[in-house]
């Protein structure tokens, strides 16, 4: 990740994206922007820093993340209830997704750079402290690195449909869980995200669950909101990050597609932090995730590794797919509320 970006940076039509999202339940308007100057280029990162301005802040700081190929719209069902509970809610779009800037050269997207961009926004710009973070998909691949490297900034972690691949003994025997991911990786590699409406339809299929709406499926308007950051799916420059992210997941030699070894050693080292992590960690995995397989296996993995999971009110999100904040929002919110009540309250001053 050292050195300057190879290619250019460009912005998306935020007004158009938010206009489409507003028709599907997005009630928090356009994002603010932080311009990161890392790696020799100005890259704008979209974020929302929300609170109920009608009452004195008495809650905590909750960070909601997203993965690929989604954006902060994924968390729309969590925001309102958390604000009503008095919390500060922070969301942001990963570089290359949502309303954040795009990089023209696919080689400029790296695991290390995304980790650094997350840290630059969250700590150098927003100066977050005492964070309760919800990590999903790439929000966790990156976020678990960020938390391990900045543990003093976090109060609690919530893991839902995510993990950080590494060479640790506890992951031996979990290779079968990667088969869904390998299928996803090939789907994207073969152009599965390209073309009109492709991203929206994909997320509509994988966001199923009792909170998703009628028949457990999101509406056409919500599907369009997920598609919005990618336009009609024909401008491949908008899709570069979404198409490269699966290739960046560390996999190892058992990967039948294109093994990715970069990042595996760094992740393995950071598990040393989680072996002594005693801050509360909630595991809320779905039972119908087509990408990561059986929820019980990933939950058991973290229970073995991290002492902060002991005694916590872990849940399995019933009937829920990969995009758990959508199809499983009510179950996830209830689990978070129970979890936060059970663990010591930390009031953030900001």
C-alpha cells in the first residue's frame, strides 16, 4: 500500500443516489465528506454523523459498517431506532462504494489502503472514542483490523456475517465454509455485477429475512437504491471496487479460483490482539448466509479465540441471508439492545 495511487480519482452523482434512496426509506439526506490525503491523492469519503438534536446526548457512539457491494443504505433500518435510544450513529461508505469517491485503477484498491482510509476518517477526522461497532462483510474484514490496531478507541464489537481470514489453528476445518465465498468470487469475476440492475437484484436475493418486507424480500424501490451507486451497471469504472474486493480477501492455497496470500500474515498477527481481547463482543450471525455458510461455525471460531465473547447474549439471526442489517434488522436491534444493557455503559463526549 506504500506510495502514491497509480490512477485517478473521480466522484459519483451523490444527488442522484440519495434521491433514489429517499424513495426507499433513506431519511438522512446527503452525506458529509472527509477528504483523505493518504497515498498522494485527495479521496473523498462519504459519512453521516447523526444524533437526535432535540435531546441532550445521553447515549453512546454506534458505528455501522457495510461491505460489498452495498453502501450505508444497508443500515437504514437500524439508524432510526438507535437515534431514538439516544445514541450517536456514525455511518460511512467505503472508498469505491456508495457515495464515496472511486479509483480508476483497480490496482489502487488494496486491503491495507482501505484499512488506512477507515482509520483516517474515524480517528483523524471524527476522533471517535468508546465506539460500539457493528461489523458486517468487508466492514468486518477491515473493521477487525482497525479495532485490533486501535483497541483503545472501542468499547464493544458486534460481528454479523463477517470474519477475518488468517492462519490460526481454530480455522482448520472451516475451509468448507469458504465454498460459498469461492462461488461468489467466481460470479463476480465472470461479470455477475455488470449490466442493468445486476447489483440490486443480487442484494435483493441475499437480503432475505423477516425484516425485509412482504414475503421476506425487499421492495423494488429498495433494490433500486442498492443499484443506484453503480448507475445502469454499464459504466465499469463505477464497479471497479465491487469487482476487485472478492479478489482481495486472503484465502490461501486451498482457493480453487485465484489464491490470495497478501494480507494473511497481517491478519494472523492481529489475532494475537483478539486472544487477549476482554471488551464485550457480540456474535449475531445469520442461519441462511449463502456466502459464509453455517453461522454456528464462525460463532464458535470467535468464541474459541476471543475471551470478550464469554457470557455475552449471542444470537442466531433466524431466516436471514448475508445482508443481515436488512432481512434481520429487528433481530439484530433486539440483540444489540440486550447486549448494550448487559455491558457497562460508556458515555462518549463529542
